[in-house]
């Protein structure tokens, strides 16, 4: 007995939920499988699975093709194991009950405030005799099952049948298999026919209901959109919203119609009526009986008319096309600078939206306009009508000022603060300025991050709050500690352009699960552009990671990086407070001086000649090597010293051990190192001796064991000539420190 199930090839059961949620948007393939217990246990404990089939490998509602398996999700604890297994026995069709990852585990909600007690969290797979292939049938079965299962209480998750739903891997802690019955014939579900008839009657009754006066219906075929471009009498194309009254134009409806006597000839006029509302009159359309009442008149689209009424009163009200939320936007005015910018807030009900309209004297629309509402740092426009797009991001006044004709250099005090924050390292400062300039010029997310280290009061907060925040926009820059950042991960990535994460603590080389969850999120935050987001009680959706990052820590050894790290640029640790420097003018005065220099600094970044080759690269400096060394064993440091020809490290790490022959071994090791430094090659025998003196002084290893340890770190040992003798060894380029 076979059934079909979609399996995600990108799903990794060894990774965290945050990792997999970011990968499972793609890679789905439908498989024809046998209905047996062993196969189901393997699928449900090792794979990401979905009962839905998708047209391509992309898991979205719009890409849904069919449903082959019902996926019941009992996650709130109301449905217990005994209740579900008893229910399963009464079903006349095959099914498989299993437990989720969090079965009988305590869950802590986002923010760490609400604790959800441990309880049964169960899932069910029910194979269908034939697939559900139409949206109408899918909606019917979803409504029927919700009505049936949740008749007495909300046992099942209301989103259990969403067209893009999938199950992460669960456990076999609960495992109840039924395979000796038939597959479910969903068309023959008891009560389905009666339920369908009731739905149709309710729908018909609702459609025939009339309350109050009959609403006036606007024929949108007799309207125009203000973002349309039309040909004017001058021969140029202009956008309708930019035209003046009585402008002669080519009719956007019939102007180029080949059935006209003179296609392309100006035949209409754009004008305003006595109420100030725009309209188009076309003589050609009138002659053919087209337009409102056949008189060649075209009015503004009701959506555009509503938006125009709102904008005339300095606000806008719309529905977020992706999430369905009603959003109000108003012009905020900074009381100090007088700077105007758009600010947005979610409406909690339609009544609240109507209240906003009443306050501004705008009539209620038949429907609210739908806009795609996203934060796009890389798009300069705030509202783009032709694309139905509203940008959450509004550029600061510093980014909107026209560029000066003369070149601009680094301002004095902003440069001094940056120099102190970066501990005076010229390479890291140059790399940071180059990266920041590219961010401002291209407005694209950074794929690498900067780690700032130092004691309290070194100027990290001053730099972020008095330079970066006003430059990019205070509403789009966030400073938070690592704990809140991890708990509010999705909103941080989606709604900010730049985030400074303080008190960063992460070991990128640890195998502990607690470290792994933090590290996985930091990796996603820094490197990934797209992520799958799940809002509480809402559908998952594919979000955009707009945020670039800086990390900071006052602690020693707070961050441990592996040798091959490609995400972090590390500034040297700054141990001196910024207020103790000779140039420090005082707390209030430095803020005044930096505010005065901020526009100049913005010009400096906008005109900076960016080295594009270094964008996305990390520099390997001494500060980073120190952090990376924390992750290395003595053996790894030994092999790295040999590769780098670092005899100073080797001299420093030859330790005199106590006991018999301790002093003799110490002298032998020093003499051996002095001897091998004379040649550019070293034998495997001498390397093994040095390895034992430094790494295993108390318990020497054999040549065979040494060879295995060296295999992953050093070149292959080959015959080489050393002081006239041929031995197996490698070439070493010893460092010359005579100049130092």
C-alpha cells in the first residue's frame, strides 16, 4: 500500500530549528512510499516532511499542487496520548501517531517571560485514497475538520492544513501505527455533504443580505491610475499625477487603437472638476459611447482618490498586502531639528482605522488600498504607487543633502573617536571605513561584522548613538544586549538596518548545544539575506534580512573564533577610557562637536573611493589571532608555529619539567631548536622530538602517532637533504627577527 509524501532535501535533523526554518523554503520533492511502520518512524524522526505537493521545489501557498496526507497537529496539550490513541482505534482508515520534538518538554516563550508547562505534543499522518487537488476542496475539508475536531474545544492547531505547512522531525517516544485498514476517502467523510450544503446556504444568504442604502458601485474600467505615463502635446511622456489642469494628452484607453482614424494623435484632456478631483475627457471614447455613462469621462481610481485625500492631510492608511495588517503612516516632526519623516503604526481594529479617517476628515473607503510594506534600505523611494510599495525606511536628512563639489576628508573629532574605539589599529580602521562607505553608497547588507573589544567607556556607545544612528536613521538602528537580541531574533533582522549587539558571548568552536543555538543565530544574522519567519498564530513567510551587525564585549575571552572564520573583523582590545585621552573636550562638548561634523562625515563616506575587492572579506590581524588561539590546542598551536616558521613561539613554550632529567631535557630541546633553525628543512625525527618536548613532555608519543597528528596540519613528509644527509622531512621558512 503506497502513498505520496513531500520530503525536503535541505532539511538537516542535526541542526537547530532556527537553521532549518531558514532552509526549508526550497528543496521539496514528492516521493512514492510504502505505508509501513519502519519507514514512517524514519521519516518522522529524521526528515522535514509535508503532506502537500508543490508545483516546483518551493514551499509556498501559491506553489501548492495537491494534498496527499492530512497532518494533524495537537500542540496545546488538550489532546492527550490516551485520548488520541483511543480516537485512532475508532478511525476506519490508516494513520500514524507520533510525538513532536517538544513532547513533554517545558517551553519558554520569546522574551523569556512566559513559561509553557510540559504536556503532550502530538502529530498524526493520515494518507488519502486520492489527493485533494482544488483550492475549493481544500478549503472545504479544512473547514469541516476544524468544525469536527474542535467542536468541544480547540484541540487542533488552526493552521494544520495550510497549503505550505510542514513538520520538522519529531520523536518515536509516542509511536502508534495502524496499517491494516484502508486509506481515507475524504469525499466519504461522515457529515461532509451536509456540512457543504450548510456552507453554501450561509454564503448565499450573506450575498443576498442588504443593510441600509444600496452602495454605489464604481466601474473600475472607467477609471485611471495616477501613476500611468501618458503622451502629452509636447511629445514627451509624463506621469498623470504630475500634470497641470487642462493638459492635452493621448487617451490612455484608446489613443493607440489601430481602429482610430489617426492612431497616436492627441485626443483627450486631463483636468480637474469643481471639487478639485482629476478626470480625463476623451472625444474619441465619447464618439464610441465609452467612459462613464458613455460620455468619454474617466475618473480617478477609487484607491488613488482615497490615497490622494490622505496624503493631502499628511497621512496614509493602507493594508499590508503580505500580512493583512492595517497600517497608519503619519509625518513625524523632530522638535529639535524640525526634520520630517514617515512613522508607521499597526491599527488594532478597523474601528481604530475609521477613527483615524474621521479625525482627518477623510470618508471611509469601500476597501483599503493594499501595499507591499517592507523595509528596503536599498530603495530610496518612500512610496512607489506603480509597484504598490511603501518603504518602511526613510533616509535621514544627512543622506539626502546634495553632494559638495569639493572632496571632503575625515572630520577631526569623529576621526578621533573612531580611532579610539578601534584601538588605533590603522588596518582595521581603514577596512571599517571602506566597509561603512560601501554600506552608505550601495545600501546593501554587510556579509561580515566587526567585533569591538574593550573596557567600559571606550566610546563604542558614543560612536553608535551619535554617529551611526543619526546618519542611517534612529528608527532603523538598534543597540541591545545579546540575550534580548537572541529572543527577538526575527524582528531584529527584519526591521533594522544596523544593530550593535553588546555583551556578546559566543564560542564558535564549542560542541555544546547551548552554544550551538546562539552561534547558529549569529551566523544567520551576519551572513544570510533571506529567512523564513513565523509569527505567533500566523502563517510562516519568507522574510528579508536587512540588518548589518557590529558586536561588542567588555569581557576577556567572551568570543572564541575558529581558524577559518570568514565573518568577523576584530578590533584590538581598548583598555583606556576615552575620557582620559589628551584631546577629550568633555561629554556634552564632544556630542556638540560630533553633531556639527556629522554632515561632513556623511559627505566623506558618500564620496569615498571604495575598494570593492575587500568588501565581504575579513582581515587577519593580531587581535583576531589572539581570539582564534583560544580555540586551539597545544598541538594545533605547535603545528601552526611550524607552518609559520615561528621559532620564538617554540622557544617560549619549551618548559622545564620537574623530576629526573627535567633540566637535561630542557637543554636538549633548546639545543635541538637552535640546530634545526640553521636549515630551511627539518626532519620528521627532529619534529617529533620537539613535539614531545613542547606538547607531551610527560608522556612522549611514538613516531607513528606523531605522523597521524601531523597529517592534517603539515605538508606530506618527503625525502629532503639536510646538512648532507637525506631524511624524510618538510621545508620550513623560519622567521627572521633580526630586524626587530
